[in-house]
């Protein structure tokens, strides 16, 4: 629930008002404004990983390198530019087996993770399917965003300030007063991250598969401000 904090005592209690006047500080109204901007996304990010297991560390690394090269080659064929692919993680660790209170190394697991940026959402299903059919074993984390996010954020801020001003005027009108100069404006909490619908799968089939359906929906950008205005 939205809350509006009003320093009503300044307007209603003569003693407080007199003290404020003595300090040469005018009575004020403090209120909050909020705005939400909704846009159809025009950019997507998807996390893709290839995981390989083998008896030795070197074999696991080699198998994983072959798998990730195949994934990146498939992504390139789908039309992604080279700068749209970024490595986000790499790990090599023993595959432990526990039995009878004892542990032993039964092999090694190599994992290579990349993040892919898709600037044309019409290619998103193609990218996902290309990765799944070429050697990727995990996909976890599909999120949508806006290429022009900064401008949309600024528009949300502008509208949030307008909302706060309208609330301040309504409060002042209820007290038979008028708002004066703006004393302070604070942005609250920053901007919410884009929604992150998930596409998750493991041990993906290598054979051809039908095109994966993806529904982007809308990206919401929310802005909140706290406004302090003088009252006259």
C-alpha cells in the first residue's frame, strides 16, 4: 500500500507552527509519487551451459571444449554476432561417490557457461533450439529487457514526480493551503530489474526438435520519489 507522510502537525498545531516560524522554516508537506512504464521488450539474455563428465580431468576438459565449440558454432550460424556471446563461468571438479562412510573420485565434471544477448527477438527460439541441439546441457535464466531502458527510466521518474506533486496539491487543498517551493526530491529504491521468466532444461536432446515457443510479455519499469514542498 502506498503511504503518504504529511507533516500535518505543522499546519494544525499553533505551537509547532510558531516554533517553525521562529526558526525561519516554512511548514512543509512530504509525499511520495510513483509511476510505472510498460514496454514490449526488444532484447533478451539467455544463460547456456555445457557440462561434460569423464574418467580424468583432461578428458572432461577436452569433451567440454568440444561441446562448447559446437554450441558457439551453432549460435554463430543462427545469426548472432561474436560480441553477443560472453563467458560467465568455468569449473572443473571431481565427481565424488560416497559409500559405506567412504568417498572416492569416480571421475571429473567440466562445465562452461555463457550468456547470450539476442537483439532480435524473432531469433530467440532459433537461438535456444540451436544451443540445445548442438551440445548444451543446461539453460537457466531467460530475461527480457529494453535497448532504450535509460530513457524509459527517466520518463518513469518524470511521471513519478508529477504524481507526487499532484498528491501534494491535493493535501494542501484539503488544508485550505497552497504548495510553495520544492524543498527536496529524493529518488527511492532505484529501478526494479527486468522480469526473469525461466527456460530450464537438462540433458537436451541432440536430434531435431520443434521450435521452442517463447512469450516475452511486457517489461515494467517502476520509479518512486519522495517530494518535500513548502506550504503557504
